[in-house]
């Protein structure tokens, strides 16, 4: 296994490969511990490569069994093969056929990269650099080849054999064996290669593309889980249709298969024609999945499908361009979900996620640009910055150049770069051309890390009837970046009059102006006329730019916007700002008199108007999280004080809004059997968030109602929501409900993950001991990423007071799990370790305990490059 890789990879070092592979024939004989792979590649020197260069192919932990060129075995002095590299000293000057044979052990592959086994199924994960764990190959995204894969296995162990592309041949062999041959006509990089072999059930369907191609759809799952695939299949068909309508992208093979596996490092993978999924994002029934699970399945099914064009047909030149496929595909899946559900509510959910994950990343030691320029371990760059900020940057581009130019730019990109391994420059050039403008300043969004801060000051002149807005931008230093340039920041806005309606936007000369201010200098002042009375500024509407905003809006302005802003996103934001300001103050021991009452009044208004959009009301009633408050505080954070401040506010709201909250249960009860549609989900979300606030008082009669809802629920959403409320309140009711849930789902690991995560998040001193005990529960398995993320990840990222215990035991626990996990699965270990990413913002005592824990990790010999990279950056 690789460890402590020393030399970083730099964008500026990019060179074309010396050799390319245009076609590959893979012959794979599956075996649990000795799978044999014969790879025959058509190799040619690259036109712009170095003439006469040796051939160097990547490997990772490989053993070469044989090697031949054009059918002739190579003399041992003609090449050198180490586990991580194959070198042919003097390869032929023209095209030739190289055959290499390797033997690998899928059973022993606990990293879950390359070819591995999950519950007896052989499957692959090749992004980013996993293909080199299967065979020697130029394992880089700019080498595009046509793949033909023959898979052979014992028929009993693997009746199902799947590959990329279309099935061209299959048949039986002697001795109970069989084979299948798959051919993918679309040239692709090695990271999109996949194969699956196993004893799986399949659910089938079909889709006819707009030009009339019949596509056979299959979702492969463990036997007995067939009834849990219907929602994923439906989401897939809706994705295929939507991509045709919204982006003109049509599917391009006769087959599209999805395989759900139970051991997977990430969410899912877009392998050409053969998407492989973490089963968490496929399987759903009303009794097993929450509304949130359904929404995540819809989004991830769509995301992987949309990669077929943005990622697969147009791929990345190198891994620095990761956002080219990821940011764009997240943007596309967000648009899809917005069209399927409520746009405003989706936007709020996306911004919540962005702020909690990406803003936190950008503010700490792991900050990096959307397009990084250096990395030690590419696996650590599948980040919120590359994905979520990468999507936000595209959204901001759309606001900046307008919808028409944006669509024209997308069309141009898809047409011009089909079949290419492209760069972010190629992408942006299409919009510059389509919009007829210079986007070089815009490109800073890809190069500068950190969240831009925008300050807004306003001045009203009643005599002149003018309203003046002064905006300025500030960029704090981030790792490796001290001097930054002013960026171009498109801020959608409106001026809201006393009647709650937007006033006309007129410049000083009375001319109508656009509803976007583009801040492209350090400071900018804009004056509007026609305002004898002061309007209220609603800015960054729809979160048009991913910035941290500081405004001079008063608490009264915020309350007004919460009730009247025509932009739903900003109505939500106003409430959040009101609550956050209060909670930040309270966490530092300063509360403004009447602060909690003002919040209660705003929420009462939300409740009274909830019928207009229950899902929106649910978002508005959800208080800022502990992490949200900590992020706003920025430094010297005491998580116990944050928790106490939030708890106090909840108690206040529980008391003052009690009857209103209770009434929501009746008003918004969902009639009839469970349906995961957005409208019903919105009603449930509202009822359940109200239940949580209402029961926050801890009053026994209220908890009895919650307990009854838990026992009587006919779907997972309501059952789990009630359980989560009970979990906040120590006592017999909680323990009984947890035990009942455990018993009901005892054979369903995926559902017990919810049970593990919920207990890990209990904000009480006893939780660490509970978590340690759960490590020994049969529901837990250290080797399974979902289990680890649920229990240990749930504790480290979902339980601010207990992970940040003042005695440091939470930190020590995480450090221990990370170092234990690292030798087995470095990627998962490195991800868990990122729970420390905001450690520098803690108050002194916790800060030094966190540092000590990180230093202990750093001191472990033989760390993987993944963990070494994270811990080094965290401490530097
Ligand atoms: N491209 C996938 C993400 C992914 C990345 C790495 C993986 O293996 C370690 C797996 C999946 C996506 O964006 O969905
Ligand atoms: Zn993706």
C-alpha cells in the first residue's frame, strides 16, 4: 500500500502524455482472492509527446504476471515492473499492441478502490485513481479509449455480469462457468471503467429517448430488495427526460444499469452506462426511508445520470479540472430538483448545505480554490468547495450574463467539447463567446479560495428622494493565498416599499435599471431615485452570489423582510439573520432585550401564513444550527455556550408559540397513505419541525404525545422525526423508543444507521460512552463506510457539545478511530478526520486539546497519503 506520498502534483506541471491508448480489451476472470486481468491495449505515441520516451504506465499494488508486445513476450531487461509502475524502456516508435496480465485479490481490498467485493458481489470503483489497482495503465483522465470487457466467472457465484456500454455476447462455459462481453463505443478515461459480477436481483424498465432510441433500464440490488427500487427507477426516467428538455442532452447507449452495493466510499459513481451506487441512495420504501432520503435519492440518481454528458462525453483534462464536471453536474441536479419540487425550498436547502459545509471549509485550514493548483492526494479534493461552491459559481455566472447567454454558452460547450478532455478555461470561454464579454475577472472565482465578504451600507435622503447603496468587498487570506484581487459579484436585489411591494428601480436620472448590482471593484456606490420614504434593501436575492453578507439592516428591517420580501429565499434569510444575530449574542453572554420576542413574532407570522407553502414554513421554523451559530462567531467558540443559547431560545419559543405549534399538527396532517411527493413531504416537514419546537419544553404531557406519534406512525419520516424529538429528552420514553426501533429494523443495516447516528447526536455527557458501547453492537461494523459515517461521523459532525467535550475525550476518540481505520480504508479515515476542520475557531482550552489530538495522529508512522495530507494541512 502507498504511504506518505511526498511529491505534490501541480497544475502548472501538466504535460500531455507521451503515449496514448485508443482501444483496450480487458479479459477478466473473477475469483474471490485471485482475479486475473489480461489487458490488451492499442498504444501509440502522442503527437505532442516526447519522441522516443519510455512507456510509463501507472500501477498501485500490482503484480505483473506476463507482458507482451504484438504477441511477443518481452525480455526481462526490456521493462521494469514495480507495484506502482510499469516502464518499457524503449517501446516501438509507432502504434503497437501491449498485453499485460495481472492477478489481484478483491477480497483483501478493504480500501474499496479498484476491484473489490461487497457482500459477495465483485464491483469496481475507479475514480480517481483506482483503475491502476486493476491493471497497469495510463490512469489519467486525458487518455480516452474504447473499452471491450470480457468477464468470466463461476455461474453460481456471479449469475449477473455487467460492464460499460452494450452487451455484445454472453454464454455458458464448461464446469459451471459463464462469460459476458460488453463493448462501450464511446471513448472514455479509465476512471469511468466499471464491472460488476454477483448474484443480484434486477428491476427492469425502459425509456425511449426523444430521437426514438429504446434504452433498457436495470437496477440491480440484493435479492429481496426489489420492492425498494421503484422510486429510484422513476427518478431515473424523470432525469432522462428532463436532461433532454432542459439541456438538450440525450442518452447514447442501448442500456443503462444501476447497481446498489452496501460497501461504498462515497454516494455513487457515474461509470459509463453502469452507475454504481451506495445502496443508501437507491433503496426506499415508505417504511424505510424518510422524505429527506427520497429527495437525496432523486438528486443523486439525477446527478450520476447527468454526468453522462457533463463528465463522460465531456471529461476533464486532469484532476485539477474536477469542478468542470462536478460543479456543473451539481448545478444541473439542483436545477432538476428545483423543477421537480419547490424552487425556493430547494434553494434554501442548498444554501444551508453550502454554508454549513463549504463556508466552514473555506474559513479553515482546508480552504482551497474551486480549481485547486496543487494537491498531495486527489481523493481529498472531492470537497464541498469543488462540488457545492463549484455549482454556485456557475449559478452566479448565469445571473451575471443572463439566462439567454447562459443557455447559449451551455449549448456551445456541449457541442464544441463533445469527446474532449476539457479545462475550466474551455468551459468559461464558451460563455465569454456566447455572452460577448470578457470573463477574465470572473475566473477569479475558480482561483481564489475563501468566502468573499460583502458589506452593504445604505443612506436615505428624504429631501432628495434618493436611496444610496454602498457595497464593498473584502477577501481574507487563506492557506497559500495572501493577496487577493477584487472579484465580480452579481447581487440580485430589490427595494421593498412599506406596502411590501418592490418599488421601481430607477437610477439618479430616473431611468429603469436592472435588478442586479454587479460589484466588480473594491467598492461601489449606487444611487436610486424616487424614494421620498426609505425602502428596505433586499440584497443577494436567491443567494445570487456565494458571499458572506454584512448589511446595516436593523432588527425591524429583518422582521419586515421576513414578512414581506417578494423573494422567498430572502424572506427565509431574514428570519435566519434575526435568529443568528440573537444567538451569536447570547452565546457570548449578551442578549438584547426583546430579541427572543421579535423572533417569536416573526415565527408566529410564518405559522399563520404556512398554508401558502408548508415546506417553506418548515424551513423558516428551523432555527440556525449550532454549527451555523459557531460559524458566524468566527473565533473563540464555546460549543457549550452555543448549545445553551439555542436551547434557551427553543424553550422560549416552545412556551410562547405552544398553541400555535400544536395546532399545526391537525392543520397540516397528511391525509391518506404515504406519498413521497414534495407537497406531502412539505406538510410532514412542517408538522415535524413544529413538534420538535413544541416538545422542547420537555413537558411530560407533550412528550407523551410525541411517544404516541412514534408508536402510531405509518411511515419512516414521522416515526423517525418523533424518535429524534424523544432522543433530546433523557428518560424511559427515549430508551424504550430506541429499543423498539432497534427491534423493528434489526435485520436492516441501512435503517439501523439512522438509529446509530441519532444516538451519536444526543447532546449529553453520557453520549461518548454510549457511542463506545455501540461500537460493539452487532448493528455496527467498523469495515463498512456507512456504519462508520453514521456512528463516528454522526458523533463528530452532528454533536457539537460532545465531540467538543471540555476534557478532550471526544477528540481523542475520533483520533483513535481515524488511526485505526486508516490502514484499512484511508479515504474514509481522511474524511472522518475532517471533522476537525474548524478547530482553530474554538476557544483556547478546546483548541489546545484538539491540536494535541491532531498532533497524535500526525505522529503515527506510516499514515496513508490521504490522512497525512489532511492532518498536515490541518496543522500548518
Ligand atoms: N464522481 C462521483 C464521486 C465519487 C468520487 C470518488 C469515488 O470513489 C472514491 C466515488 C464517487 C460523483 O460525483 O458522484
Ligand atoms: Zn459527481
